[in-house]
């Protein structure tokens, strides 16, 4: 079963659209949209397991220029 998560991202002022565009090109990201509210970009991502999801967030997503903070929310099926 694939592990999925939403990643809530805060960016530097004026960087949301560019951050969403760059993140949308990362393998494992299924959706990246710039939004309004307390977060600037919301991403949906998936990986084969929790460790790979963590690597995706830390190594790939957080490496995008303009990001100031992320919050990863794994999807659960209750």
C-alpha cells in the first residue's frame, strides 16, 4: 500500500506560485497548489513507505528555494 501525505508549506513573500510550480515537478508529488490562508502551498505526495516519504520531504521538497516551513500530515484510513 502506498503511503500518502499532505504537506502544508509556508513560503517567503511572493514565492508561493514558483514554489508550487517547482514542487509539482518532483517525482512522488501528485498535486501542488498555491493557496491563501496560513499556508501558501498545499502538496499531496506519495511514496512506497514512511521512510521514503520522509526522504521525499526532507531531501526534495524542503530543498526548494523560498520555503520557510513545512508541516507533513500523513493520510490515515480509519
